[in-house]
C-alpha cells in the first residue's frame, strides 16, 4: 500500500486559509495537481461538520484517492470554517471564488507542482465556484461533482419540488399537516420574496424571517444565471468531467445533460446509478425530508466505486 505524505499549508491573501497538501509516494520532479472545492455549509477540508455532527472524511478520502493516482491534492478549510480565518455571515460568494484563485496561484508557485497541469474539482456549490474561478484563471481541467451547469437558484427550486412531491405521498397525520403547511404556491412565493429582498439589499447581512442571513453570499450567487455558468463551460478550452448520481435530491441529475449539449469533444457527462449527493452508494427511496438521517447512516461508507472508476479513467486518459 502506498504511503501518502501530507503537509499543512497556509494560503495568505486578505485572510489566511489553512489547508492540507497530499503528495504521491512516487518521486517525480513535478506532479499534476488538483484543488478540491467544498460544497456549501460548514464542512471542513476533510468534509466533516460539527453542526449537524457528520464525520464522513468525504474530501479526505477523495483527495487520497486522487493522490494515489499520482496527483498532488490541495484541500483547505474554506473561509470561516475550521482553522481558516473569516466571518461566515459576512463572506460572499465572490470571496470563495477569490480563495480558489489564490489557491491556484499558490500551486503555480509550488516547486513540486507542474503548473501546466492544475485542475479544479468542485463538489455541489463548489461546481459553481470552480466554474466562475476558471473564467478568470483558466486551468488544465474541471471536474464537477453533484452540481454541474447550474446556478444556485436552480437546486433551491429543485429541492423545493422534491419536498412537495414527497409530502404529496406522505401517509398519516404528518402528511395531512405538512400538506396544509407546505404548498407549492407558498414555496414559490417565499422564493420570490427572498430573491426580491436579496436583490434590493446592500451590505453583507440582513434580517429575514427573524434570522440574520449572509445576504452578500446570496446576492452574488443570484448575479449568475444558469445561462452564464453554461456559457463559461462552453467557452472553456480545458477537458470537463461532470458527474451526478441518479439518487441526488440536492442537485438535479438531468442538468448533467447540458454538458453533453455543449457538443465539445473534451466534455464528458455521466450519471451514476444509485449515487447520492454525498457521492455514496444508496439503494433506498429518494428522500429530501429524511436526508440528514440518510447521510448519518452512510457516514462510514466509502465513495461510490463507480465514481472512482470514472475519475481514474478520465484522469489517466487526459493527464497521466
């Protein structure tokens, strides 16, 4: 079994990001490198969260798999999470984009990294962040897992639709109560109201339904339409790999087809059977109402074997 050497790093710009670089055991003058970009929420560089408590090591497992293939990997605590600096309520979406760009520059200056072979791997919101970061600093490849070719609004609407469908078929008193409380028109009105308030807002935060929310993060996300995201991918010169699971209820697996529709010879789109948003194998019924229970149950399961196969084949073909 190969031994992976890890090194703690600091990426310093307007704030300090703390991360981990993993190096292949095979000695080489320079290696290709992959930056992992987290999804939304407070998961750290390894993919673990304190609230709700989920210790899955998702990103650590992914990084080590890629490093064993021969890539240096960089995973970092995004701003305001783990050991990185920043304020979660004041951080904007474009701050996250800038953090990716600073990470690219960090790797370009690293003596062990082949700066012509740096790739971005985004998961969930990380797909949007990576795509936008690429527009300003093109890299050698884009890997988009569970969230390709879409802006933020689309998955929000998709999740609402999943909830409505599930509530329609819920049995018993719980079903009756939820059907009265949660209706399609109510959710649509709430989404429209939120968007209107966000677009009219100024500053970093605002009060919405008695809660303080990171309004700049929303406002900057809302400034990108799905069409804009797709256009960036259309104009991208690098190979693109987009993969979503058919059991994903947070990102619509149908969106992967948009990558095929780009009709680019170097763009690959794959839907993996029985894979959920956390990239795990899941054979149960699709659910958004019991998602946390599902994720906690599979916390120690490995990443879907088919995802590893597809990543390996694509990376060897294009970069190794």
